C-alpha cells in the first residue's frame, strides 16, 4: 500500500513561486515513477511532470516546461515540484501520484490547492 501526502500549496501572485512536496510511504522502488498532475477549475486532470525515484531527468508538459522543476529526495521519500513564473492559468488542485515502470498511475494523494492571482 502506498500513501502520498502533498503540501505546499497556497495563494501567490502571478510571477511568484511555490514549492510543492509529496511525502511517500509504502512502496518506493527505484524504478517507480512519481508524478504531478493538476486539475484546473472546470477542467479535466492533466499531466504536469514526472520523474523516477532513481533520479533520472524529469519529463514535463509543454505548458510548464522551463518554469517548473521536479526533483526527488530518496532519503526522505519525498518528491518536489518547484514552480516559478506562475501564471493565473496554473491555478488548480495539484496531485501527487505514482506508478510502476509499466503500470498505471494507481495511487494518488488528496491534492493541494494552488491559486495564482493576476
């Protein structure tokens, strides 16, 4: 069983920064992927970024590439999402998730709200 707990959301002005954290417990195999998704108001959940616990280079959605950075701290079983140059369209509930190499995103955190004001 995997448990994921996000933190770090909040209200920030456009152009500002936030860092989200996701603490994982349970399964944390080095080849597993950790990911961040988000769900903007009235829209479907969408991919943001992903990384392997082993520390490979992260992958990003085009709408956050160059502004967001995903990283992992294996000693703390924690994944981070550093968000810079935030825009109002980044407003969403951000979710942490995990999957095995060939599996689905099958465990999700409860989400953390990020609101970017214009």
